[in-house]
């Protein structure tokens, strides 16, 4: 049992990440701008890479300032896209993501270890997270809980994008873009959007996926990021299937399609 105690910090980090990211991911899905989170995460990673190449890294209470500044810039651009070119928002946000990824590649292009650094921003290594990293993650989780439970809807809408940028900045530097995206989307999509379950059920499923991925990664020496992503998506899909069996006879989605409703009325 003692041999597995070293996993306590990664597991605790996974729990805090699930608490911080899943409610924000549910909001992303409700807004219908799914790829905004991927673009903002990519720009947070760009800020981290740029700090290592262009100027000395600077942290504030465990939060990389360059990553947060870059993520906030992406948030501002997403806000402008949603306000001024909403009809083309997915194409524009996709372009923003590609621009961030290309700039990141250019920043580290002359670094002999650039490929490893770029892979690190994508996959992260949550398996080796340190106890010190739990402090900003804990603060972030507390902020999201307060945002989710204590604020009126109007204030929640105003604070969503800045809070999202902060959460993505902290978690991308710990876990990588792929893990953050899967944590934001997989469980909220399966439980909150498809089955209308509470966001806290989605938090639980996301955490189970993380814990399973960490265990498999440590047991079989698998890449942590890819294993966590696969396990999180797998657990989310399994939860959806179990709920479908539990409510046997109901439609796959929680709400019927317009065509189904029209046929039923006729």
C-alpha cells in the first residue's frame, strides 16, 4: 500500500482539476462554443513556451504570468469574435487555435529540445505533479465552486471567461492541453448535456477517469496524458451507457429531436 502513496499528489491534483474544469466545461457546452477552450488552452501553452525562450519566467502564487497573459489575450479575441463575427465563430476560433499552435512552433523552432517542450504542452505529465502545485489548483477549485454556487447568473456570465482563462492556465501547465480539453468536455457532454444530470455527477466521473488513467499509467509505464484522456473519455462513455440502460426505453438524448416531437404530435 505504501508503494502507491506517491500517487496521492497526482490523484489530489486530478480531483481539484475535475472540480475546477467540469463546471466551466458545462458552461462552454451551454454557450455552444466548444473549441474556444482548446484555443485558449493553446494560447496559454504558447505563453509558457514564450516565457522560456524570450524572457525569464515569472510566477505569481504558482500561476505563470506569461501563460495567464497569453490566455487572457485569447479570451479577449474570443470575446470579440463572439460579439462581431458570431456567424463565423467556429471558423474564426479554429483559426485562432491554429495561429497559437503555429506561433508556439515558431517560438521553439531553434531550440534543440523544442520538440520535447512542444509535446509537453500537449500531453503534460500529471503523474509527476508536486504537492506545491496543489495550492493554485485548490484555490482555483474554490473559486469555481463559489462561482458555480454563490453568484447570480448575470455575474457568473461576466466572470466566466476570465475565470476560464485562469483555470486553463493553471491546469495546462500541470496536465497539458489534451487532458484539459478532455476534462472540460467529455463528462459534461455525456452527463450534463446528453442526460441532464447534475454537474457534480460529471465531476465524479471525470475524477474517476483521471484516477483510472493515473493508475494504468503508473502500473504499465504508459504516457500519462494519453492514458488519462483515454480513461476519462472511456469512463464518460461508460457512464452514459449505464444511464441509458437504467432508463431503458427512453431516448438516447435527454430531449427528443424536433422531428420526433412533430411525429408524436401528429
